[in-house]
C-alpha cells in the first residue's frame, strides 16, 4: 500500500519510520522538508532516522500523487487546513487521521471536521491508540486501532498496515475511539497534577479509574460504546498517558503542580499538549449533555480558572461519597 503521511512532527515521523519498513511511504512537511530529507530526521524526534526509501517533500500535490492512502498526522488544529487542501487536490482519496482531541475554535471532533471539509471522501477513519512516538520509531511493539463507520474499510486497512511491530485492530465505533483519544489527555493532566503534588500511586490509580468512568459516561451520551473505552483507545491510551514519562499532558500537570503558569509550561514543552485544548471542549460537551465530569471540571479550574492545583484536589476529595 502506497501511503502519504502528511505532517513530519514526532508522530508523523515515527509512523513514516514504522510503515516505511513495509510500504512505499512519502512524508510531507509544511516546513523544513529539504532539511528533513537531507538529514533523514525530524527536529521533533531527534535521534530517529528515516529509512532511505521514505520520500520527503514539501509539495502536497506531489506527496499524494498515486498513493492509496493519505494519513494526516498534524495537531488537531491543523486538520481542517490539511483536509481542505486534500479536498482541492484529491477529494475522494481514502484518508486516515492520527490527531486526537477537539478543535479548539469549534469544539468539533476530527471526524466532524473531515465530514465538513472532505464530503466526497467515502473511505475515512481515525488511527488511535496507546503510542509514544519515540517507542514506535525504535520499533518497539505497539498496538493501534483504525476506526471508521465503514467497517470494511477499517478492517481492510488494518490488515494492509499491520506488522509484527505495529499491530493494528479495527473498529466501527469512530465516535468512541475519538473521544477516548481526546478525553484521556485531560485525565492525564489531572494525573500529572497528582504526581507533581506527590500524592502517591494510590491517588494516581484512583484518578485513572474515576477518569475512565467520566470518559465512559460522556462517550455513551455522545453515541460511543462503553466497550470501546475498555480497549486500546480508551483504557490502554489512558494508562499510558497517565503513567508514562514521555506523556506531554502528564508533564503539563506535573509542572502546574510545581507552581509554573500554564503559559510558561506550554512554552517550555515546545510540543502540542492536546489535553489543554480538549479540556474546555470536553467540559462544554458534558454540560450540554448533562454528564457529570468532576475531574475534568477540576482540570479546567486549574487551567483556565486560576485555581491552585492543591485546592482543586482538595475539592475532589471533599465530594460526598456515593456508590461506585
């Protein structure tokens, strides 16, 4: 399968390295394509070398010419622009996206953005799951899920892209898979706050468990399946993001707990932490749906309401007990 990977950040580069071992791959970068092609590496994933067979360029039309699949690997903020460009160049090209979270300006999930910008594309879906880019680039075992409302497309593409080091499952629950990828980042910020305050592993386990309950409640209210949240794109991604030292969202929480401002933290990280943008949209969805999400509310209070992390934690702990 000929694949065009659109976006040469850490995740796009890692996927190019992994998929490039078995498929013809072109990697498109909006900026710095010549340097990436020359040095065979992305500045966002230092130390990871692109295979010589992976073509790198900055011309989008050339990148997608003759390919079987376009894989958009931009931040969610860049999905609309990239998919709109695809609509002009190849409106019916099969498309996957690997971005997670809500669009901050509209509150839309990625599949809603693609439906607006690529109405003629019938074969579309999301690629998601527990995956640190650095480990994928190193060839360490990773499992992901392709989700599409077209179950046949999801299954066929999963089979085509599956490999011993990148095991890929399929799902027809596009909403559930996307919500899992968005909401776990919000809970990871909460877990980072708990870790930064040195509240212990018990507190972290409680946050992960109750965070999962929040994810399921909102997921079901928005049309997703509870079963999806028990899988790779729900529980799997949640555990990884809440416990892994490579998690940007967890690191946001840790630094906030240490007294850093959000502006300073985001400037220091130098990478997108989707949970910051997703938290506000997730809370708005929960309020619109009448779904209780106290951890998400606490994260938003810290991120946007100026509440001290310790006070937010104390508010959570002082809630009235109830049946689990």
